[in-house]
């Protein structure tokens, strides 16, 4: 579903009369970085996996894009979502970059390293807040947006709902009447249930590979754009068509150890073969990098002389046959 971004005051007019189930709004601890200037899109184009030139301001241009910044070995450094704030080609290009807040400083350094003489400014946006909006009904949309800067569908997958960028301290009940502010842990549980990675725990910098992390399934990569850092290995893997491991949602049917499951724990088959590694999770839900050959086998994690059983599943939103 391609929906153009809704900005104030147009959001009020567009949403007037919309009805639907109450939405849950989750405050996200991710950071926003502004990239502004005549060469903003061209600058980001050489650093990210997706085609940033799609973030135009005319026609059916998408309002948001998902992408990864890779290192020269083709491994993920940062997972980002880009948002277009300029409303027309006559305005100065202004793109917001969403990233894990723990890497805000390092991603700024990364961008400034390649800025050289580009006509762009890069600065954090501490006056803005970021929300995930998961409607009970997909037609449930805001009716008031005086304090909203941008509302757009999450570009990764329809099951992830919407992204809302508002002024810091904005009253969500005014932006989305009847909405409830939810516990962000419930948002992460929803992510894990759907197999959507986000942040450095799910995508360890310098370790995670973009195609094993399902970047293509989440609309996060262009295989037709020009060169970008880390493209060679990614393009070669894509054209070979062989991806033996993928990030998958996992569940733990039995009781968990008091300390939980350690990140990076090795996952074995019942026969003792290495099947993959646990990345991160919350409660009985999590995400793991697993060999597809062992997807339907009983799996376990050996911990201190015990074995914690887990099950892997294929998300319903994946393309058909994607787990083969």
C-alpha cells in the first residue's frame, strides 16, 4: 500500500470524517537526524542501500524509505528510515533520518566523513518525537494534526502500521482522538512476532548481512541504483540467488531462565547441529538468524546444562516461497 505522507495542516483536511478502531501509540527511543540542502538526496544516495532519489515531492513519490548503511565489506552498520519533509521541488530538500539513538553520534560522524563539499547540513532534531502507531483497524487515522509534523505508513511492512513525527511534548490525544499511549515493550513484542528487526541488538553493526536480514522483503534495497558503499557483496549475493540463513521470529513455548536468553546464544537442532544464533527478544518472543534448512526442525539453546526449546516460524507478510 503506497500512501503519500500527510503533513499539517493537510492532515486535518485529509483525515476529517475517518472512522476506525482506537490506535495504540508507542513512543520510540530512536533518534532523528536532519539532512538538509540542495544535495541531500544525492549525498545519501551513495551511502544507503535504497534509491533515495525516490523521495521526490511529485507524483507517486513515497513519503518514507527504509534502508541500511553498510560498511565496505557489505555488512550492516545502521538501519534507518528516511522521511521527506519538503512538500515540493521548489522547496529546499529536507530529509529526516531515523536511527537507533545509541548510534546517533557515530552515524553523524559517518555522514560527515563522506560529506566533503556537499551542500548539505546535518543536525540532530531534539525538538521532535517519534511514535509508532498501530491501529486496531487499518483505516483508523488521525483527525487532528496541529501538533503533528508527519504521518506515513511504515515503509518496511504494512503489519507495522504507521510512523508519526510530532513536536516534543505533543498531546497524542489531540492528534489521534481516542488513541492510547502504549508500553513500548508491547511494540517490540509486536515487531518480534512479525520478524521485523530494528536497532543494533537485532542488527549488530559490522555483523549482520542485509539480505540475510530480509532487507529486500522490507522494501529496503534497490538493485538498479548506482554504486553505494557495500554494494558489491550485496549485489553478488542477490544475483547468485542463494541465501541460506535468514532472520526469523522465534517463540519459547516453555519457561525461560530467570536471566532470560543471552543475545548471541547458539541455537542447535535436537541432533546437536548448529542451526543459528539468537539475536534479541522480549519474554517468549524473539528474533534469530537461522539456517533455512533447519526451519521446521525442533530447536533448542543449551544454557548452563539445560536446554531451552524454541520454535521458528515464517512471517505471513513474507513473499510466497521466500523461505525456500
